[in-house]
């Protein structure tokens, strides 16, 4: 029995449970290993792409968001000290709440928003952002289905990620607007 599970967590486990030996259970370990590496590589590529286009504030917003989310998730885990769910299909160390992976996955949406940028192709922009949102949802669902996180861990991670990345984006936009106002006043 999971002593830290809420009724919502128990219902989520029942809804998306993955059996040992299933395809997803066998794929979970390699996915958990390569996922953070691919995400880190994507972040570096996007930051380099933004820097090459001299979009320094956007690059700093993405980098700052990832660093701040990682720090806040670590501090949240240390403060809460919620044990991992019983019966995980892969070995996951440390505490469970909030889900760092879910919080960082929200950064994929932030990257999509910045990368899609203002464009004449509104449908393409919406598609890119929706795909990033879907991938973020899949990541959270996978973490619950392989029992390395409770659903409430994932929801808290998403909320944390959304808050931090939104704050970083709004800060970058405010600085950019101020710079434009200052430039027009000169």
C-alpha cells in the first residue's frame, strides 16, 4: 500500500497502470535514461539557435527557466520528503514530490512558443505548441504509469514549470519592451 497516495493518485495508478514485462515497462528504463539527455541537448540547441539570431533575452529566459525549475524542484523535494510510490518499474532515487521531470517538460512548451515565434502561419505555430503540450502530457502520464511518481507529483511539477517558465518569459518580454521604449526615446 502507498501511504503517501491520495485517492486521486490511486485512481490514476488504476487508470494507467503498466504491467511488469509489458512493452512500456521494458521501454521505460531506456526512455528514462535517454529522455533527459535529449531534452538537455534540445535546450542547448535552442539556446544556440536563439543566440545566433541575437535573441539574447529569449535564450536567457529558456536557460533561466530550466535552471530555476531544477533548483526549485530540488528544494521542494528536500522540504516535502515524499517517498516514491511502491512498485516502481524502474529504479528512481530521491524523493517524489514535486516531479522534476514534469516541471522540466513544461520547458518544451516554452521552447515551442519561442521557436514558433510570431509567424504568418498561425496553424503551424498552434501545431508546434500543441505538439509540445502533448509531449509534456505523455511524459507525465508515463511517469505515473511506471509508478515513479504519483499523479499529484506530476501535477505539482507541471504547475511549478508553468509558473517559472511564464515568469521568465514575462520578465524577458518586459525587459525587451523597456529596451524598445528607451531606444525610441533617444
